[in-house]
C-alpha cells in the first residue's frame, strides 16, 4: 500500500526544467532512497513532496493529502539539507516552539522532546543552539522533524557534513524509525548510507529518473553479479565459446586467464573447458556492483568495474573508501572469494 | 507517552479497506463541518504563537548596545515630547533664589514661577560687597537688585517672570477690552499661481462688527497681535484682535471676539481672538507639528528591527522550516508582524498620553505604522542582502516620513494637508474637530496601500521566491505574477492598485505644492498619467512574462480592455477627494484627471456624461497599448508604457484646456 505516490511530476524554473516527469510510489514503512549527482533534481523532488515547491505539472499524494495541505503538513517531518536553526534559542525552547506550532499538547511535547533527544544522545540541551557543534545542531534538527510524530519523514542529506560517529548514529536512528513503521524518504550523496538503509531507490540524473527499484533489481538491471574465474590453461582461445563472457589474459604474472561471466552455469562450463584442456581453475570470485558503481554508470557514464576513485558527489574528489576524518566506512561494492582452489 | 490526546500525532489512524487512508475523506467532511469561526480561531491561535515566539526570540537577541541605543532614543523622544508639551520638564525648577518679603507685590511673581524660590529679606546674607550671597535676586519695595554670578541671569529670568505674570493676569481678566485695549488686524494673503499677491478679501469680522478696527499699522504703537486659532486653512485673512471693539466693549461673560464658526478645512473663516504680542506664532501650528513628528520617529527605528527579522528568515533559510509547518505563510507573516505593530501602537499611545493627544491621534497614526511595516516587509522580501535592505529601509524612511510630514506642515492652510494622517494628529493636538470625510481621505488610502503592499510581499513568502537571489524589480514582477491566475485576476489587480495610484498622486501634489506652477503642472500631468498606466499594465506584463497568458494580440486586447475598464471604475473612488475640497486645487485636477471638475464645468448632461465616460475609453485604449507592448518582452513594454503615458497626459491636458 503506497503512502506516497508521485505521478509525472515536473518542475520548471524560468524555462529551466529541474524535474522532468518523475513517477514513483513508496510503501508504508519503507525507507526510500533518492540519489543522484548535484543538480539532478533530488532536492526539488523532495521539496515538492514536502509542499514547499509547487509542481509545474503532475500530481503527488502524501498520506492521502496533496502536498501543501495543512493536514498533510501535520503528517510530515521534513529535514532539509541545510537546516539553519534559531541559534539564539536553546534546543528545548526551539523544539517547544515547533511543538506549539504543530498543536502538540505541552505534556506530550515535553515527553516527546525528552525522548527524541535521549535517543539522539544530545547533551547540553539548555545550551543555546548557537553554541552547539554541527552534529548537535543536526540532532536538534532531526528532533524537530519528529516533534509532530509524523508518518512520513523526508530526510535530505541527514548526515551531510557530520563526523563518522554522528553519521553512523543518524543512519542507525533512521533505521530505527523505519523499524517503528515510519516511512522515510532518504536522500544522500554518500551512497554507502543509502545502500545500507534504503529498501528501494531511484537514481536521478538531469531531472529524470534513470534507475529505480530495490538494490537487487537495480543491480540486475545494470549488470548484476559477475563471476571472475581464474584459470591456468594453455591459450584462452575458445574459452568464451558457448557462453556470454569476456576473457582477460593479463591478470597476473603467472599467465593465468581471468574469465568474467554472469552466472554459475557459465562458470561450470568454463571449468569443464579448462579441465578438458588440462588446465586448472585456480580461483573464482564474485563481483557485485555497488550502488555507486551503478550510479556512476547511469549518471556518470562509467562502467561498473571502472576506476573506483571518483568524485564523491560533494566535489571533494575523495574516494568513498578513503578514511574521512576517521571514517571507518569501506568500499560498498562486494567482492567475495567463493572458491580458493 | 501520556494519555493526553495529541492532535498532531499521525498514529492511530485507521486505514480504509481500499488501502488508502480513510482519514482524508473524514477530514474533508470534518473540514466542511467546521465553522469559519473555528478556523479563524485556530488561525488566530497560530498567529499568536508565532508572535509570542518572535517576541521571545527577539528579546533573546537584543544585546546591550541595542538596548542602550533604544533607551537613548526613548529618552530623547521623551525629553522632546515633554519639553514641548509642558514647556519644560522641571530642570529649571527653583534654580534661582529671590529675597523678597511676602508683603511685597513681587512675592507673588516669584512664587508663581517654578524657577524661583523665595526667602524673606531678613534671611538674606550678602557678602563681599555684593559679590556673593545666599540669594540671586533681592527685592526691596520696588527696587530689584541681583547678587553673585547667577545674578544677571536671575534678574533677566525674573523680568520675564514679571511679564508672564502680568500676561496671565490680563488673560484672566473678565473685561478683555480693558486688558487688551488695542485691536490689531493681521492679514495673510495667498500668492496666486502667477506669483502675484491676490487682492485682500473683506473680512466677515469687519462686516459683522462694523467697528473701528485698527489696521495692521497700529501694531507699531506698542501693542501686539495674537495669532489666530488657525481653524481655516483656506482663509485669505485672519483677523487678530487684541482689544475687541473699542467702542462697544463686550460683555464680560462672553468672548469679546468669537472664532469663526466654520471649521471646515476648505471654508472661508475669520478668526479673532484676544491675546498679547508674546503669543504671536507663525501661521502654522509649529508646536503641534513638532509633537506630531514624535509619532514618526520611533517608526523609523522599529522598521529596522522588523526588516532584519524578515531578512533573517530569508538569508539564513530559517523560514523554510516554518513553511513546512501547519501555519500558513499569512499566519507566519501576521505573527511576525504583530509584535512590531503592537509595539508601535504602544509607543503611539504612550506618546499620545504624554503630549495630551486624544484618540484621534492614535487612530490617525496606526495606518502610518502599518504602512511603514508593510513597506519594510515588502522591501525585506525583495532585497537580496542586508546591504540592500539598508538601502530599502532608508528609502522607506525618507519617502514615508516625507509623505506624512510635509503635508502636515500645511495643516489649516490648505486641504492638501489632509492627504497625510499626521495632519489629523496636528489638528487633534490643537483641539480642532475633524470631519469623517477628512479622516477617510487621510487614512483610507494609507490603509489600502499598506494592505496591498503586504499582499505583494506575501506573494513572495514561499520557498521558490524567499531564497532566490533575483534583482528587486524581478522580484516585484514575481510577486505580482503570483497573484495573476487568469483573466479574471487582471481587473481585480487593476482595482487593487488604485490606492497606490492615489497615494503616489497625493504625494506628488504635496511635494510640488510650492514649486513654480508650470513645472508643477507638467510634472504632475505626466507623473500621474505614468503611475496610472503602470497600475493598469504591470500585472498584465507580469502575466505575459511569467507565461500566465499566451502572448497574442487578441489576449492583449482582452486583458487591456478588462484592466482599463476595471481601473476606470475603481478610480471613481478617488473622487473621495471632493469630500475635503481637494478637487478645488489645480494640481489635484492635474493629478486626478479632468473628471474631478466635471460637476463644475459641465454645462449640460451630455458634457457631464462625456467628461465622466471619456476616461473609460482613454483607460481602455492606453491599457491595450501597454498590453500589446507587454506581449513582446520588457523593452517593448517600456516603450508601449511610455506611449500610453503620453496619450494619457495629452488627453488630460487637452480636456482641461477645452473645458476651462
């Protein structure tokens, strides 16, 4: 049952089309990722869902309401990418104000504020927001998005600019919200985060949705899992006969041949061919493309197996696998050795 | 969680069997059942919440420097107000000591003045041969001497006190002809628009009493005139009488010389009151004017804070979170504005009480405060930076202060003064009565303009415009385009812009009041025409430029016709100027068009109808010209607008020349 439906939504600004005919549906309790490069139309899409931006064409329905309706605003929690707070207020005052604005009774608001800030592990709650760290401010902003106990949460870059510890905390918190039954629309440049929390994603580029579905569906659609069969055999001619694959002969100094195929049947066929030539299969590995690989393929025009170092989307040029101030994240693509012959 | 019901919570909702939330249908039913009163109550509640938050948030940001500046301003305003209202605030109380016995007639003089403290002669001690002592002035019998460093100043002050004492005695005399035995008549003469002095008009006072009223030369005999009460702004002469009728002393129970019964601003009146030469004042209410200005001073400071808080929401994108809340943009803006409006009203009430004004002063000042806030709000919504906002607020301060203050200078001199609500304040402070027509002329355009400006700014209080960095003119067009939804909105906006036109034309009249006639007429003819043409076409241009309409010739003709016709009808409302006689003023005719004088010059129903309906054709034709230009972009629109303005101005000039 879709709690959020978007049908042919388009947004134009002064002749520039920011979003072109997006359509998707999100199930209740789902964490739905919206990814894409800068300028792809992600934020505009999320703002249209939040009722901040009026679509030029198309329709959107959130929890049964048209975005912008007052009743819809009560069911929605929105965390914008930039979430400037009123720095002269304390966190509690700030949250109480928004609770008031959402008609949350005082007692409920006090309990909800306490609960949210506890879960987000925010200390120094009576400190003025202006004196808080960036991570603390982000936690206050997340607590604000939850103040009305919304059914649908729209998180635009919730962990943007945060240290790894806070980032992990925010990601885990998002997962907890999902487990509690809340629907979360999640946008992030860090695709590892998206991959780790989202059930389904859409990839946007130039205002259009270029890929959609669960992560497995997208992988299947864009190459899927590859099997790398390493063999020691005289000559590689004819190895590809009878199955779809490619042969690379310069894998290592021993002259072993790497054969890349898409399914296990092909692996078995190659093994038989190699053995028939008195060769030996030395190793078989699986290569599963990460969301980033697919993203780069559909948005950047690069192949899934191409160079892993790439721009991370925010212009830093840093590799996703590189430590980011103590970041313990690793490359999100899976590489598993299934046979070590 | 507590068991308290939570209207904000989205949990506990039951889905319908068809898989869609059942809530929507239920809410719609509920919504239709809710009374408008309940919705209004909820809306007011949200406005109050935002207002309360704005107050608590703002008070948290006021630093010591700001507090100091505000305090200094308040003290300065207070001092000026009290000093002007009360002839001093007691700083000079008992600064001089007078040695005088109680039996001495000068003892009463000293005790009547706050400046002096008396001591009996036996307590006087003079040292150093008169160089110092415990008194400043010594009075023995009728001899007055002074002692010490302050002696000279004290002596002068005592002499003034004696004069004031005598004046007060004379003013309190029942037989005023005995108190003021010489009559002096002062005659003010208007300058004609050719620069000549108009011939003096025989005063009604002369006719009525027929007595041997002395002419102005008599003032040289040592007697002094007293100023009129200034009731009649259009009066050619004001008679001032020190004595009344020499030959026929008036009864002591009645005022010897009555002020004229005509208090209408546009009427002729002669006012004769008794007084002394020291009471002579300039022919405009100087003191009341200064006091009235006090109302405007705090507005210039408050709008700075107000503009900053609006700008803050934009520059730091903080307003985005409010926009996704259940509060509408109208409620947010109202809530953010309310504390500043309430603050201004509080200040106005305090000043009114301090200077002895009445309810009229408050009622006249509130629209000014609203206009200041509205202009600042729109300015803050259109400005791209705090630097630009500073320029905008300074412009607002200068223009609006000019608009309200300059006309008020001419209170009781010309009906043009009534275009400013501040004139009502001046009149109130002078104890003059104000007609309902005068109040409407002064305040309605200001109220309407403030409302329209707020609406324009509100049009851009949305995510797409609030955080966009566009030039101010582009934002203005965007703000107008937000209100353009279809052909029907074009005539509506033409009507909405009429208050703007009215205020702009009034301002032009006021500013050019004293300019040479030829220059005045030329500027006003073209300025008034340009303002009207802009008001008729700017929304049409906004509609074309923002793709609300297909830019075709047919669409331009239809929209131009709708706009011109609607403007023609709404413009009839500007004939409200006739309530106060403004239509008798030449530059008002130039500004508001020949139809203003239709009733006076038409010598038959056909001419009358022609004068009234010809503008309909004019407005439609010129609106079509501008609309056609608007279909082809900005440059074409500007050129077409200039052409329409020229046609409009030439029409006005031609008709006026024809009928006069």
